[in-house]
C-alpha cells in the first residue's frame, strides 16, 4: 500500500501546474506577420488579417493564456530541438506582459501552440503538448 501512495505522490508532482501564480499584466491586440514573399499577395494578407481578428481573439483570451502556461512544456536551449521546430508557426500571434510566480516577462504566444518569454535576465520557450508536431515534424 505504501508503494501505491508513493506512486500517487510522484504522479501529482509530475503533472502539477508549471506556476503557482499567473497574472496577465498587459494583453495587446492580436497581430500577424507574413513572409516577405507573401506581403504583396493582397488576398492572402486580407485572409490572414481576418483570421487573426476572429480566431485569435476567441482562442487567446486571458483565461486561455493562463491555462496555456499552467500546462505547457518548457523547452530548453540545450534540449536539441527549438520550440519553433516542434510546433507549427502561424502568422497570428498575441503579445503582452505576464507575471509567472514573481517574475515578469514579455510574452509572444503563436497560434501554432508555442510561446516565447523574455525579460532582461532570461529567455524561455513553452509549447502545448497537445499540438506538438502538428505540422508533421
């Protein structure tokens, strides 16, 4: 019986939230970035703009962003795989300022399911494990 409780405790710690306290201090409007070769394709740019104005606003509201950071996996530079390589990079993104526990970061959350955090001391990358490898990587 003791082994059962030890396994239970280990599982709880393994699947615990990343941060105990998450506060969004500033949330900017969704933006998009297209590749240079696509900038002159008016139809494409307008379609991306429309998608970012509807889908991102709906999907990346404050509650969603907080849940993302609670559950996301952190990627370290020495892990051998960059967060952009593991997830799709889509044109739509949302930026802002977030406080994770007691540390404040600028963040960029991409529609592809990954986020980049940075402040004067460090850079950190996170990804939504449910969306890992969606682009076939």
